[in-house]
C-alpha cells in the first residue's frame, strides 16, 4: 500500500531529466499522451528556461500514459530522453508500439535494447514513484508545475 | 458559507443515487464515508480530480471506507460522466431542490449556483470526523488531503 499522505516534492536530483542551465530548473509533472502537456513543453522550449521533467502518468487518466512514460525511460538509458520526449510531444496522434519503434529508428535508438529495457521493472517503479510523489504533493492533473515548492496547474510566469 | 465542522452530527439531507433511489443521513451509518463535493460533471478540472482519486482508491478504501462524489448535476449526467471516465466512484445528485444537501454540509457555492469543492469525512456514527473547503472552486484538493483526513480521523 502506498503512502499518499502529504509531502512536498523533492528538489531536482541526479535521477531527474534536466534540460538547460538557465537558472533553477522548472520542475514539471506531465505525461506524454496529454495535449496540454505538449503545449506546456513547447512553451517551455520557447522560453529557453531550464526544465526538469517528472512523470505524472496515471492509468485512470490515460491508457497510454504509463506505457509512454516507461518507453521514455527506456530511451533515456541510451541517452535519448529529451529526443524521445520531443518526438512524442511533436506527434501525439501516433503513440502505439509500431510508431514508437519508428521513432527509435529515426532517432538512432537501438530497438532491441529499447524493447528489453521497457520490460525492466525498475523503470516502471520510477514512473510509479514519481506519480506517487506528485499525488502526495497535491497534484490533481497534468501538467503540474512546481513553483516555490508547491504544485500548480497554471503555467508559471 | 462555512463547511460542516468536525464532531457535528450530520443533519437530515437527501441526495439522488444513480439507480434512482435516495441517499440520506441513514446511509452514512455503520461505515466511514468520504464525500467529495465538486462543481460540474464533464468540466475539465473536475475530470482530473476524480481520475486522481480513482488512482488512490486502494488506499482510500483499504479499511472499508466508502467514497462518493456529489454535485448538482442530474443523475443521468453524473452516470454518463462516470462511465465516460471509467471512474468507479458512485455519484450522488443534489439536483432538486438544487444544492439543498450541499448547503446542509456547507459545501455550496452561492455566487455560481453550484457545489463548491469540498471534502467531508463522516464516521460510522454519522458524525463529521474531518472537513475541508477549498478557498475557491478552482482550488482542487489533492488526494493527499483525503489521506491526511482519514489518518487524522
């Protein structure tokens, strides 16, 4: 049984995916089948601010969310998290397995290793633990942004 | 309007169940109950809230606690909403007279004529154990608050 009692989110650490070096990274809880998350990702890229991506993938919200989150972690094992992140958000109409394999081919991700890593329970554990952390901090939707230690759904100024 | 306070015996009220029967204060007896008041079925924000609560149902209901969602929508709309989302949380309708039960709990938002966003935990003796009223209907209570409320009650 998970502990879902209140707990603020933790700071950026070595297990996080961080892009950019401009100031403190904006921590975003998001999932890859969520259109609002894609819009937020584009706004962050356009702003040139640094960002830390964490998964808020729930089966109750999207049948694809957890699967895509694990796939992105699999890509991360080959150093391709952000490339895979951008690819998924750029085309959310093609998120089934054959489309993911096609993305791997285009991005130069070793498909055999990608498929093997997707089945590693450690990746599922990471995705689940980040969702739990978001719920403990009060997240009620995606994307959620950490501002002054608290989660909010409004895009931060 | 103030949310119903802990240790208050829940007064008489009546809500509509999805099967057309009534849900009253008598249905609160014999088990711990979480009532989730939310503004509207199918509004994007409410959708997210109930989906997150659904994710935490194993933890919420672990000790036999029962959870219901309450809004001023008609039962037909609530059922369609629940089925559309795949959300198993039973819906209770405060449709007619509109908001009457929500007012009993202090969970009605008069300025917009809708249920406010509130949480009430009632003990098996029908007394309020814990309650929470959001500062505004746009302020979504996370599921962590329910878990904290259950732990404190």
